[in-house]
C-alpha cells in the first residue's frame, strides 16, 4: 500500500526506489466490499472508497512515470458465487 509518508519521502532521496520505476504495474482490486462490511458500511460504499483510492494511486503512477497500468476488477466467475 502506498502512504503519503512513503511517497513524499522517496521523492527527495536521490538513491531511492524512485530511480527504478517500473514500466508496467498491475493491480488486483479485491476486498473493498468486505472492508466496508467490517466497518459497518454498505458494500457499495466500499467500492466507492476503493475507486477514490484507485484514482489517487493511478495519478501517482503517472506522476512517477509509470507508462502502463493494468487493473483487474471483476471476474465473470463472481456471478456464480454465493451471496454470502
């Protein structure tokens, strides 16, 4: 997970990982609904929060020079899963 502390510190360190930015990053979005339920929220609120964080992360990727981002959000196999 990216935190403001980690990303801001890295920008100012010349020998940091910032010198080795990957060309392609893939993200698997999983657990936003479960996160919301554990916090007493509706599943859709978890998905909305996850989408907001995703925008922040992808924006940072662009700022850092990541050229390609792959997002995996949903498998059609999920339609066959039990509701609970």
